[in-house]
């Protein structure tokens, strides 16, 4: 079995790796820990799309290199955590061309993984209505997913967040 962990360095992402280790309970499962970074042009387009202002730094390539380096460090850190939980894990980082959800789905397809694991953040208010990355991946991916809710989140609340987009 090949597993893709979508990893952003958050407590939720760490908890998802730990929970998957407990749930799957098989040693040496192959795992890829993916961290997605956003090129500056994508950030700029998103900011202007939602009416925000965006000032372009003097060195776009330098900014992108820093973002990619940070994503690499996150993926390597996540891979170490996955190894501590019994996975045969390797890091992977990728640039997102439009949004993080599409990058995760594209990487899962390219790697032909059997399972995608994500942590959910338990968003509230407007962020819960708009949705999270895990919610969007859940709605658009065409392969098995395991979404781990944040510690202490009631299951009903997580289900409501996951189905919020279906009601419209």
C-alpha cells in the first residue's frame, strides 16, 4: 500500500500521521509526505482575485526559492515523523499552479497512491463555510481518503463541515 500524506507542518498534519500509524498498524508501509508551496505569481493572482493589494518583491525567483526550500524542509520533517510512526517515508514537495487542493490531487494521481491522508483543522465561522483544503480534496479526489479531525472535535461537527459544500 502506498500512502500520500498532505503535510503543512501543522499540529493537525502531525496528528494525521500519528493516527494513520495507529489505524493502519502495519510496519513499513510506503509513504510519501507532500508539502505544497505556492509560487509568488499564484499568490499575487489570488490576492488580486479577492480584491487584495499585492506588492511584488524585487526578486521573484528569490522569493520562490525560499518558498520551495521551506516546503522541502516541511516535507523532510513530516517524513521523519512518519518514519517514527513506522512508515517507510520519503519527502516530496511540489509547486501549486492554481491551488493546494489541485496540487495534492495531481500528486496523488501521478504517484498512483492507494490512500491520501490529511489532517482537518476544525474550522469555524466563515472559514468553515468557504471550506478547507481537506474539505476540497474530499469533494474532488477520486481515490480513498482518510481525513483526521482535530483532537476533541465532535464527529458531527466534522461531518457538517465536510458536507457544507454539498448543500449548495
